[in-house]
């Protein structure tokens, strides 16, 4: 009888050790996500209160799990996940805004992201026509509903954004923004000049930004006539500078190499882009007024300058006749090399 008792005690100790080993191997973080985007729940002992603000709400959401999976290797999904989680710090890090300690106050808009409560949301790939590249590229269409909000940038309502790669972040653009202005020739001109011209000295060719805008616009106009040509003759350059910008005796800056009267800019490559939204378009006779709201971050939360551009339609081309700053922002627009 004594031997039987000792044997039972030994079996009980072995069973207890085995059970403890299994518990210690159960991870506290999220378990693997299946190919269908469903999270495996078996054995998950994680306290839902330890998850980021909204992640616990979306723990069983298939769309969210797909976003979380792709976020590991794609900054666009990573940003969408941080946005849904109310992860302010991650959103700031992914915003592309280069801040200094004295500029922390500009992120008060980001702090309010924590107040967002979401309804339905979806993410899908779609083709978007890029005016600059003159071709379609695949972007993410992010649709979401905000049920509760204390955030000025995202009041209660339904939203549709196109999320693409930016400079060192993902670029957010409201769906349909790139279809304004309606005239594609004017739209292309707006896309060319807005990364460089948003101040009063837009006709000063000695200004580096203005000089670059004129050069790239002239080169772009010529490229439409002669594809794959990245150089332009000085006479053609001066003509376009006068026709489109009203600048006489235009001379490129020294960084633009000249050979036999032909100029080639070291800045030419993918071109430039800027974080902005076209607020309005208004036609009056042969003139078109475009109002642009610039932003200091790629997520379009920190507002920069609000600028009005006036273009004259001469049938052959559009001429920029006026640039007026309607509201000066505290920070410059977010610009990146496309």
C-alpha cells in the first residue's frame, strides 16, 4: 500500500510539472494570423485591456487582422493600423513631419486621434491615375466611418482615402482629389508648380523654388511633345518661362548643366509632390481660380498655408497670373521627391 501511495505521488508531481511547462510556453502577445485573416484564439490568455485602445475592439475583425498582417512589411498598412488603434506616437512617427522640441505643440491634432471611435471600415487595392507620371498605379483605398470624435481633422462621418507611398511615410489623399481641376492640362500644371510655389515671390527667378518650378514645368511641357527627352534648349526654356509664368530673361540656376545651349537639371528624376488638398475650382471667363490647402504632414492633420492660384486660359496654354496666400500656416508644406 505504501508503494502505491509513493507511485501516485510521483505521478502527481510529474503531471504538475508538465502542466506548468505548457502554461509558460503560451505567449502573451497575439497568436499567429491565418491566411484568411482570422486570429487563432485557442489558448490566448492576453488581457484585452492591455491592447492598444481600438485593437481590442477589432480583435476578431477579419479586415483588421489582414491590415495587421500586411503592416509588418508595408508602411501604408502600418499607418492604417496605427490610425485605427489610436496609436498617436506611431502616427506622428509615420507622418513625415520633422519636429524639434519647440514644435511639439503642432501635434495637438494628433493627440485627438485617441478620441476616435470607428464603425465599419475596409481596405482594398485600386488603380489611381497619376498626372505627373501619366499612368495608373496601385494605391490602397481606405474607407472608414467615425462614430465619435473630438478630432478636428476627422469629425463624425464617413471617409474615403487613397493611401500611397510618400517620401518617408504614406501619403493620404481624399478619394477624388486628383480629379480636380477638371481640365487635365491645368491639373498637370497645378501638380507641377504647387510643390515649389506657394508664396508671394513666385515671379522671382532668383528664388530657388521658383527657378526649379519653371525649369521642371518647361521640361514637362516639352516632354509631352518629345517623350523621354530630359534636356531643353535655352530659347525654348525662356519662351515657356514667359508664356506660363510671365518671367522675362529666365536663367536657370548654376546647378543646371548647360552644353551647346541645352539645359539638363540635376533635380529631374521622379519630380516632386506636396501634401495638399484642392479646396475649390472657380471659372470666370478665361480665368480659373484654384484654392489649395497645404499640410505640414503626409496625413493632412497639421495645416500649413492656404493659397489661391489664378490661371488664364490662352487656348494654347495656361498662364499663372496670380498667387495669393489666403492664410499663413505656422509650418511649411510637406514636400517629397516623388
